[in-house]
C-alpha cells in the first residue's frame, strides 16, 4: 500500500539544453524523500514528456529549462496536457528564468518555478504540500 501512496513525479529536461547536473540533483532529492521519480533524460520534446507523464500516471511534471526557451516549452507541455485530458497533472519547474516572465508562467498554469539558489529541501517541501499523494 505504501508504494501506491507515493507521489509520482516525472522530471524532464526539454529542448536542446544539455546541462543536466541540477535536474539530476533535484530528481535524486525527490527520490530520497520517498517519491517515485521518472527522469526522462536530456533533449526531450514536449510530446515525449506529456506521453511519459500520462503513461506513468504522474501527479506532476517538473521541467528544467536553462536554454531561454522556457516560455515556449512550458506553454507547449501545458497545452498538450490539456489536449490529452491530463490538466490535473501539476506542472512546475526550475532554471534560469527571468523574474519578469514569472507572472506569465503563472497565468499559463505553471504551479511554481524554482530559480538558482532554491534548496532541494525547499523543492521537496513544496512538492509534498502542493501535490497530494495518491492512495
């Protein structure tokens, strides 16, 4: 029963950005906190990310974007989730994202964005509070 009640999170690295050290640290922190984590690897398309999230019955998708394409990539993932009747999957992320883009990301449905300096404990605590575990 415990495995069924764990939060399942897909962690993805969309686009052409090849810097994955931070996202791997976040994935490991979530895993070490008792969550089920599926890390999709580098260079994932929004379509691949959404397909994985649906197939894995994820409660959340965390995107790591350092390339500057965050507005396009977050928007496409959210759009595809909606098209696939999966808008209940929480989208959050992190990366190099300017403060002035935060209101638009929030408006489009991104639940939270963690910028450089966020601790892994802060991310774990937010995921636990924002995403209900499934029983």
